[in-house]
């Protein structure tokens, strides 16, 4: 910085080499972002605590109360309540992953550094979904172990175990991805979180009040595809017999998340930041 | 080198930037000047591909921003100092930017040191003062060691020492052959840092000229006369063909006449003078004059975009600012 002002000087050349940045670089960047904010620890921490206490807690009460499991229900089922509550934490984190960029103005800096909107969103989705999947699947595994130890009844099959851990992890990650997509579309954290809580709870609540005969079909549909019933489907416990079960909820939620994220990329490409 | 060509941005019916064309050349500091709401920030956002232009284009070293493979190594920008996540440390805020452009980690410490934030690198940036936030933003602009640097109102919130520092930094960066583009609404600030000036008002180009030429053309010089017999003096001046403008307290201002001429004239007519001085209008006045017709938000007046600029306070100056001759970089 001591060169005298010669006119006109040669254009400046930096000693740092320029290569084409890749998705991998964007992922490294997003990993730094997600691990360096408190929201990550808070939301995932609360989720882990909820999952570890609610499911096994109910199981313990049942075990002492009635000296046995719930008749005719798979032994892992009680994990359902913790996952349902935990998914609300993941919704918050998913929305904040993109929403905090808009609320702080960081998005401008982010997009100046990486002008490809698709790459930024893909990197965010990859990092957030991987983290959520691992935390949820591992915690769900611990919960399932606890259920098996606490409750009597026939042991769960390998398929049930896979669904209750990997399936639950994927499903919760997919809800998170949907929240990320909604956050990118709405660009407002509180608004997006409210929308997502509505998505989780509203179908079931609405269905409760559909007494008219004309609405039976709609009521059935809302219950079948409500998120609590879909999570129940993962555990083989549904309110109806027509809703998605097994791996269907996972595929369904992943598809919905993919569509919303695709729309979000298209919108980000078109919109001013 | 940044080339802006017929850049236009409409927000609904409002035209924020209107057919703006100019170039920012390497090796000098180019000042981007305009009143609040003139379209400076919108233009800069379009340069960085954050806002999509309604029409027209911006090219950076011949390429569109989205085509730059690692943009931070071409162009560093400070748009809004608060454009960082407050819950993240200064170091991590810069690290995630560095990683996305494959800039080595060591460079993060280097730029933090350069802007004087090394001691607070691990502190959350939401606790930073306005000035520290500004320094962090400047650090992020310098991160990729880019050839082009763009600063939107960089002296905002800096203390005098900080202002001095940023001025010298910009000059040093330009002397290394970098392209520096800096916006401001303060003419006095520009006069100290910029070599070249681009002035806009209501999104339109008002001037594209070297600083020296701007000063030459726009700083009105006049002679100030104060006399207890100012009414007779005024008549005498009038008879001799001078146009005197009266200001408060019996002070007369005369354009285009030397102090010698006027002093001798007063002596011939035996008039008492209390003051005879040569004055130069400030550049700030020249700038206000230039943009008077295009100020977006007037205090105490109804907004009327079609209004003519108010008549100049002194006769015969400031009228040639938008003459064709002043719209290229003469004397640069």
C-alpha cells in the first residue's frame, strides 16, 4: 500500500488465485453459518429434550400404571408425541436458516459472494437437512431403544425400526426443508413460522369442526394427510385406515418440500433483494 | 473497470434510475454523488446483481456479475454495514464469506487486522458500534483482495480518526491500480477523496467529470463589498455596467470583477469601503445548485418533480453544469 500514485497504474492483480467456486464451497460456507448461531443449538436442543422426555416419559407412566404396553399397538409408537412436538422446533430452525438472512440484511452479502440463488438455497438445504436428519434419527433411535426397554409386548421388526429412526429423521428433515422453502418465499421469519405451524395443526383442527355430511370427504382427506397423522403413519398408528403409511409420508413430504424449494429458487431469481 | 449502460430501474410507476450510462475507471477514486433518494444505492445494487434492472446492463471487466466465478475476488462491496448476522462473531461472519469464494482462512485474520478489529474478532457483531460495523463491512469488501471496490457511504458513523483512515485507505487502494467507486451525499467529503465525479439526481446523470474540472466550473468566485454608502455604491456600479447583487446588511456581491478594479472604482467616487474581498462559493453550494431541481425530499416544500431549479443566487454562474461540454471526463 505504499506505491506512489502513478498515472495510470496497471490494473491491480491479487495474489489470491481465482478458480470457479462450486456447490461444495457454498456448503462449507453454510456449515459455518449454521454452526455459528445460537438458534441452531436452541431449536435442536429443545427438540432433543422434548423427544427424549415426552415419549419415554409416557411409556414409563404406562408401564407403572397398567403393568404393560398398549394393547395392539406397536411398541415404538409412543415416540410419535416427541417427534410431533420436535418438528415444531425444526420448523423454526428451517425458517430461520433463510429468514435471518433477510431480517439482518445478510442475504445481500451472501448473494454478492455467491450470485447463484439456486446454489445458495441448495447449499442451505443440504446443510440444514443433513444436520436435522442426523440429530432427529439418532435421537429417535435412543427413544426407540428406551421404549423397547420400558414396555412389554412383541419386539419391533427391522422395518419398524428403520421407519422409526431413518424414516422419522427423513420426514422431520423434509418438514424442515418445506419450512426453509416457505421462509425463502415469505422472507419474513415470524410470518413463515406462523404459516408452518398452521400447516402442521390446522388440517386436524379444521377437520374437527366439519360436522356436515357434505364435508365428510374433505374431513377424511384433511385427517388422512394432516402431519400428525402422517407421523403416526411412520409408527404404524393412524387415526384412519386410508392415510399414508410406511414410507409414503416420507416420500410425500419430500416431494412437497422439493416443489416449494423449486418455486423459491424461481422467485429468488426474479426478485430484487 | 465497470461499465454501466443505459441502466433503468422502475419501481411501479416511479423511475428510480433513468437511462444511466457511465464508466468507472481503474487507478482512481470515482465519487458517486447525489442527494438522498437520487438512486445511488439502487444503482449500486444493480451493479452487484442484487436488483434486476428494468433495462440496460452493467458489466464488470466485460462480464455480467452472475458470470463472475468467484465474485469477491473481482469486486468487493460495502453496501450496508449492518448486512451481517449480529449473532455471529466478526470472524465467523467473514469466514463464511471467505469459504464461499475459496479465500484462505488466513485472509480473514489479515483483513480484520487491516481494519483494526483483530481484538474483537471473536465478539458478536451485534455489539459493535456503528463505526465498528462499518469497519467490519469494509473488511468484508477487502476479503477477496479484489480489483474493484465499491463503498456506499463509507464514512457514515465513523469518528474523525476513522474518516481519515478510510480516506487514506481509498487513496492507497486506488494507487495500487484498483478501481474505487464510492458514493456519498456529501460534496465536501468527495472533494477530499475523489479524482473523478459522477453526479446523479432523480436517477439521471447530471455530470460525469473530473474533480478538477468540476471545481473549476462550479466554484463561483465573486467579490464582496461592504460599505456604509452601499446605496450610492450600488448606483455607481450599475452605471459602470457591473451587476451587483444585494445581500443582507448592505453587502454587495459582484461577479466577474477583480478586487483591484472595484477598489479603484470606489476610490474614484470617494466611497468608503468596510470590506473588499474575493470569495469562492463552496463546492457544497455548487452541488446543491446542480441538484436543486432533482432533490427527491425537500424540507418544507411540496414535492414537484417537474419544477425548474430555483434561480441561482448570483447571476451568471452555475448555468453551465449540464452543458454538453461537462459530461465527459475532461482533464482526467
